[in-house]
C-alpha cells in the first residue's frame, strides 16, 4: 500500500505479474495489486481503492490518452496497430477488478461487460473456436480475428451474476468451451510485425493433472475451479472436477487439507494467480502450509451449495 502512487498506480504498470527487465517492469502492477487487496478483504472505500477506482473506470472509457497504455506504450509506439489490442486487454483486466470489487451494477462496468461478452460470444459461434490458429512462418499464431476468453473476461463474468442471467445462452456455451482440454501447442499473437506470447488467454481447461487427479499447479487449479463454480459451469469440466475430488480426498475428518509429505506451501507455475494464492504467509508450521488450500476448498464447496459441517 505504501508503494501506491497518488495516481492510484502500483509499479508504474497495469498488468505486470512479476518483475521483468525486458518489459521494463520493476514490480507487480496495479490491477493484480488491487485484486489482491480484494482477496485479503481490505476495507471497501479505503484509500487504496479510492485512488485506484478512478483509474480503473477511466480505463473502461474510450479515452485514447497514450499514457493510459502504461507498459504497452513502447509496443504501440513501434506498432500503432497494437493500440486496439492493448486497450482490449487492459479493459478486460480493469473490468474483472471492478466486478470483483462489487461494482456489478455500475452502468460503465455493465456496458464494458456486455461489449466483452459480445466479442467472446462471436468467437464461440464462429469456426475459429475449433480452429483458432494459423501458420505464420515457422511459428503458430492466433488467428487475427479470434477473440477467445481470457482469465480476465472469465473472472469478470464470474463476478457478475446479473450479466450471466441476461446472457444465459452465452454463459452455457462458454462453460462448455472452458471444459474442453486446452491446446498443448505453443502459440503467439501477431501484433503488427511483433510476436507476443500470451499469458492471459483461455482456450480450454488449463489444468494439468495425472490420472489420479493430482494437479501440477494447485494454485492455478483452485483459481480455475473457483471461477467455474461461480459461473455454475463446473459440472461440465471433467478434469477440474476430478482435481477437486482429489483435493477433497486429501482432507481429514475436520475438513483440513492434509496430503502426505507436505513440505511447503504449493507453488504456482503460472503467475496469473499472483493476486489469489497464497494469502497466508509461508510459515514454518504445517498449519500455515495447509491454510490456503483448505480455505479455497471450503469456499468452492460453499459456492457449489454444499452444506459444510464442522467438528
């Protein structure tokens, strides 16, 4: 909080999930910092949120001020065609943050939400949903007209129940799409002459697990399962369901997640979960290592409507 500027910005960037000398990012950016405070249940209306809210709502507008591109300014300066692509990513991320903050009935957010949903819906209805890639020289690239869902757009929808009800058909199609296995092949996004590796797109279920349901990246699996549970789409996702069952099997009779030989808090591979996991500092005690996963399993169970009993 002390590192937040009066402009509401953290780290001089918007989406950075880790320091990156290549991208000129020195620390985690504004939107993941904001979302982490929400996960920590920091008081609504406090100074960090008031400062950041003004910026986030401005990012939803049609304001074309180059300064609002933040870490994308250099890319857009070199490739002017990248401006629309960069503003689209930023708008989705800002919409997710504001939806999670509870601004779900604000007309500015609802307008942005419908626009994002319409773009993803058009993609799901098109042949590109089945064949989203094209060959570009020696690399595989996302089709320039493809607009698949992202971690941000799905998080936004997961936090906007009225929008999901208004677009029930789209929500169901999206749920089925997110239940299918994600492509294993590596691909890039072509932005003008520049190739960008995406870290925010979701072209299916991103969870990797073994035959027993042990997830390779537990924080990512929990985040994804929670989003599907909030959307009412978990029943269509066999891999996510199997992983959740495995996590529950590793809980003891008191509901505490206690797998064998737990030597440290589960580590994430994909930094998209930076804001989400862990919330508990990795202490030396076994209990601190178990806390986050236990909490997330219980929260997912509540979202699914299960009745929890405590001994």
